[in-house]
């Protein structure tokens, strides 16, 4: 296996995604899936790297005072048990890669949907909004736990499209959601005996920590968020199509 290729790929993914407030879990999975690693080794590596990138972002948002704790907590509290249960689901390699490809296609399409005008205004909170948040958190958490990602790539577009909150608060909530669901999904995997390739994981952790730290320091003039999102969506779309095509039952 070409470890240098994996190291460089993970560094660049963390660099790009952290600049936009994401962890990069879906792209880590995509790269690992194409590398030929066993299915059991793919999910924990992606989640650990995801956690390393978004954990730092969450701390930064909290220190800056932009974390909407009252609105974010229902999402997160509903998603973590669901992510744990999803992490316990074991699928055959072909089924897993087909599901992963389909979800990557969905994620890419969601990322390509442009945010509607007036989304910065947000929506009023209330009982109905809280119920919707719990429902969204539960569904996204379970699916994310099954495939081994933090779920931010699904959550963020939904929050933008529903005008859930201003952009900075959505970014902060997404980082918190990804970090805690990555931890919950990883716990679910380890609870059923999933083994971790510690040597490879440590190597890739060094790559994502370096890329993530650099990404958070990049200015918007160098890498505008809209441009980052289009690049990420194009990568996810390509790999999703390839996974669905190669694993579709004949």
C-alpha cells in the first residue's frame, strides 16, 4: 500500500475541509475505500481523523462565543445515541460500499444546492423547531454511525436550507455535531470488536492535524468557502459514482 499517497491525501482533505468548518470524514472514507483496505479498518480511521480535525474547531467556536448551545444541544443529544447504534451495524463489504456510494452522491448533491436568500436570518425557536431538530439529529446520527462519518456533510446543508441559524452558528453547531458523533460512532464500533490499525491511524492523524491546523489559518481571500464546497462536492460525487457503479449488483 502507498502510505505516502494516503498521507498526502489526508493532509489535503483536512486542509480543505477545515477551512470550511468540516472534518472531511466522507472524503477520508472515499480515499480509504479506493485504497483497498478491509471494511472493518476503514470506519474507525475515518472517525478518529474526523474527531481530531473538528475537535479543535469546536473549541475555537466555543471560545469565540458563537456556539448556540441551547439550539445545538437537542440536535447533538438526539444524534449521539443514534450514532452509537449505527456504529454497531455491520454490513458486508459490497453492501457497505454501495450504501457509502449512494450516501456520498446524496451528500454531493446537497452540497451543490445553493443556500437560499435570507438564510442568515434564521428561524424562530420553539417546540416544533425543537422536535424537528431532534428528528434531524437522530436520522443523521444513525446514518452517520453506519457509514462511519460525523454527519456534518449531511447536517450543514439541511440547516442552511431550513434557515436554522446564521452561518457562523451553523458552522459551530456542525463542528460540535461532527466531533461528538464521531466519538459516539467510534464507541459503537469498538463495542462490537472492531479492530484499529494503530500504526496507520497514527500516521494519518499526523497528516490531518497538520492539515487541519493550517486550514483554520487560511484566509477567505485565498480559499473562499464556496470554492472549497464545490471542490469537495466534485470529489465526493466522483467517488460516489465510482463506488455505486463498481458495487451495483448485476
